């Protein structure tokens, strides 16, 4: 595949803790967020715009190049971050586990500021019950349901 390309692939990603339990405590959340941020910064062709969430899920806005496989990218972020948190903070038990599924939505560059603001204000949005459903959806099944095109 050619390395000469132009792309604007902006993604909003979300995934939940196992059983949607409140595992992203005030001690766990900064470690998980810092690790995920660093992993994305060091991933060739990936750029992080924002990371946030609540005690039971995480949101990430990124831009990627077309050579990155989204499912592999998210799988690496989830697996490596839970491993890191458990190594640093878990000592004798797992304190962070992610559920199997995730959600990913593409968005236009003109919506980047809105998506970043939405992620930054996650706790406020959820506290007030003002969520944007499209950015909160996940699929916890291994395979998505087949559907017809538009």
C-alpha cells in the first residue's frame, strides 16, 4: 500500500468496563487515561485529540491514517491499558477489566471541536442526563449484526 496519501479519518471510540462496573475510580482513571494517551501518541499514524469518560466507560477521539486497522488498534488500547493498570495498582487482583465490545463512530473534521468538548464534559453530561446517544453506543457482542445498506 502506498505511503503517499491524504486522509481525514477522525474517530470517536467508546468502551465500557466489564459488567459496566464503576472500575475507573479516582485512583484508576488517571493511570488508564495516561497510559492510553501515551500508547496513541507512540502509535505511528495516530493522533489523540481527547480522552475522557465516567467511572464505567471511556471515550477517545483520534485521527488515524488509513493503514491502521481500527479493531486491532482498539484491541491493543484496551488490552494494554488494563494490563498496565493491573500491574501498577492491582498488586494481588485485577482492578480494571474491559468488556468485550466497543463503539466507533467516524466524524468530520468540522465536528472535531464539538466531539472533543463532549468527551471533556462526560461527567457533566452523564450527571445531567444529557448524552448524545450516537457517541454512547457500544456492541458487546463479538460480531455486529448484519444490516442492509442505505
